[in-house]
C-alpha cells in the first residue's frame, strides 16, 4: 500500500474537506492551493500560494469536480484569488504524475495530452456515479417535497432516463408510494423496469402521458422536455432536471407557460457534502494506491 505520496489539490468546494481528511489519514502529504480562507493544524497539510508550489515533486494533482473552465481557471470555494492550471505547470511535474478531475473539457484534454500526462475523469467511473446517485436521489426527493403541495405517496411521477441516477431516483420515489413511470429507450431497460414493478414508456412518447404527471424528473443530458412536451403539462406540474448543463428542459418555455422547472445541479455537494467527499476520497485513494 502506497503512502507518503505528494498530492496537490487545486481548488474545490466543501466536498474536498472530507477528501483532504481521508488522504491525510492515509499518510499522504497534501499540498493545497485555493484554500487560503482556511487553516489546518495537521503538519502533513501545506496550504500554499500558487508561486510556492513545487510541481516537480507532485505524484498526483486533484482538480475540482468541475475541472477547469475553457481558459484553465479553477473553482475555489475557499479563496478569493484566481487560480489557473497551465500546460507549463503540468510539464514541470514528474512523468508519472496523474491528473484527477471530476469532468474534463477541451482545454484539459489538450494540456494533459500535450504534456503527456495521464488524466482520470472520476465522474466517468461507474462506481462514483452509482454512489453519487444516492445523495442525488435523496436531494431530488427533498426538492419534490418542498416544491409541491401534495404528498409523494400517490403522486404521478415520470422519471426520464434509466441510467445510474434514473434507477436510484425511480426506486426511491416508488418506495415512498409514488406511482412511477420510467421513460427509457433500450429493451433491457424495459425488462428491468418491469421487474421493479414500475410502469414504462418510450422516451419519444412522453408527451402522451405528461398531462397526468405531478412531477417530471429528467436525467437525460439532451433535449427531452421540449415545448411540445411542456404544452401537454398541467400548470401545477413540477419539473426537476438533474442532467448536466444545459439540461434536457426548455426552461425558458416552461417559465413562459408558468410551469416551475428547477435545474438541480451538483446535488450531492450541496445537500450531502460529507458523504459526497467520502465517495470521491475513497475512490481517489484506491486509485492512487493501486
């Protein structure tokens, strides 16, 4: 089991406090940039300015869940200072240094490729996505309870998509007595939906049933709840879109029609940051030590 590795954490949000705790408890040397609003007593944690970082000694670099923007700027909840990742910085790292990020973009793909550094997209992994589906589903339930005037029990709920998040969301709402219909595309998904005792519908036909729905939950990251679908909805219907930007809902049209539509992004970090941090930290530790 590897220990004593030098891990640079560039930015991040409250989830990363738990990640830091997990890494330090496993004898990793942690170098932080973007946490200047905080102080740490553990001698293995080094809170640095960008100019103080020695990239030559880093075994791994952890970026925020969001990675960087298109110009390399990094989100740092605990700093007012702008933080950027550059190709020059990566080129200073040892050849074995691995870059870990939640998601990637063209900028990150380009500089890691040109620097010949391995990059791991944590949120592309099945294990993290499945673990994260639990706090996502719980937070979705919380939104549904707070934003409707009926009980979940007995409500007509449409879940669009039967991937890792859709499965967990459908199961949770059904467990509370909701009448759940799942919109899917694949034959094996329809078989599993039937096995779970839920109703199913072809995604392309949802406009035929949305008029009866109290809550529509989208998990598909492309257009699903468009103007044709929204035109068939009751004004009391609640839309909760869990898909990554730009989502699968025509939010402007929903607003025009007076239908409440919530784009609920990053729910694990917002509602269960400790658990979300444990998920990231546990998988990251396993990868670093392997």
